[in-house]
């Protein structure tokens, strides 16, 4: 089951207490996912969805709003991972519903919906249930969208989203207008607004896990880079040490430099911290990191000076 389906299942199970909010959630579902059919016998409204829980939610809202005659049918399909499409046909009271929600024109209730955050959330919940989708938390390509065939409706839904500062945008995709957001924080806020708390938590957990993995990988990369840099420095130090051994009388060298040369040769891959530990444990030589760096620098300077005198620098 997809993450979008999980979100829809969660909000389909939310309690339906406030009649005003129920009405505007129902209006949104009707406006975005129903067809008005005019027959000789009268007007019929046909609602359809590919999600059984959404179909049940629609029926509950419809029965709470108006007593009407309905018929239910389903059709099996084998495309886009869908199994069934559910059709809920409203066979009576369609005129009243059409007048109340203005399904063929601009909604007459837009100002009332926009006047309250709860009614806005209810309308957006209905819109997502029938025409919404959101990428899986496993994807780093964050994307949530609601689509509609009406340009006017898309502008209204965008306004509802941006009432909560979600920075929703609109694009055209074939014959549809798509209202979308790509910012993770906006998507999490939207899910909380429509009541999908568990889905928002799941998205947040995936984000934390991805950030932890990224931090671990970054730290590992830094450690690998540091190890590579330390190994390169050690190889350079060994090159200078060998040059001095072949080109300079060692008896003239400071004993402290000779000790550093000896320990480095014996531990060609050791880091500076490891060399300090070896010097303390094996030779009772206490030295700081800056002190060790200073002695290694003196070895390098001596080698380069010798190379320059021999014309080998």
C-alpha cells in the first residue's frame, strides 16, 4: 500500500462531529470527484474514487448532510496499481446539492470557507482524499499535490493552502491544474492540518533517519579524508627521513630528532596522536602534538636544505 493511501486511510477514519466542517469536506469531494449527469428523468450526481475508505467516508458525510437515494457500484480495473473504482450515484435530491454547492460554477461558499481555519482544513481534507497524493517518506524528493480540471478551483485551493503559509504553487499538467508543494516542512504542516498526524510523524521519522545517515556518512567521509591526508603526510615524512639517512651524518643530529625518525620508520602508517602515545609508552618521551609537528618540520627543513645543496630540490 502506498504512503498516499495510508494518509487517506488515516483521515478517512477521523471522527465526523462538526456539521459545518463535514459539509465543506463533502463539498470539496463533490466538486473535485463527481460528475453531474443530466437525463430526461432529471439530474444525477455520480461520485467516484479508487479508495474504499474514501468511498465510505463520502457516504457517511453525504448521509449526515442530506437524506437522498444512492446506488453503489464498483468496477475492476488493472491499471496504475488500482483494483477497483467505486461509483456512488446520487439519484435523488441532486437539485438541492447542486444549488447548495454550485457544482457547475464557482462555489457560493468560498468566503465562508476562507473565514475559518477549521473549515479550510475540512475543505483541504476532502480535496486530498479524492485528488491528492504525496511521495513516500523513503524518497528524498518531497512532493505533495492536489489536482483539478478547473483553473478557478486550483486558485481557490492554493489560497486555502497559503492561508497556512504553505507556499503552495500551481502548474499545468496536460488537462489538469496541479497545486503542489515541495518543502518538507510545508508538507508535514499540511498533513497535520488535514488531520493525518501519524503520517506526519512517519515523514518526520524518515527525515531524522535520513539526516542521521547523512551525518554518519559525512563523518565517515571526513575520517577517510583525514586518514588519507595523514597517510600522505607520513609517506612524505618517510621520504625526508630516508634522504637524511643517506646524505647526512646521523651522529651530528639532535637525539630528539633521531628518536622521531626511528619511531616514524617503525610506524609508517601511525597518526600523530598514535606516535605521541608510542613515544610516551615505549620511550617515556612526553611531547605535545605541536612539539611533534615542530620536530617533523625540522626534519623536513633539513632534508630540503640538503636537496637544495645537491641541486635535487
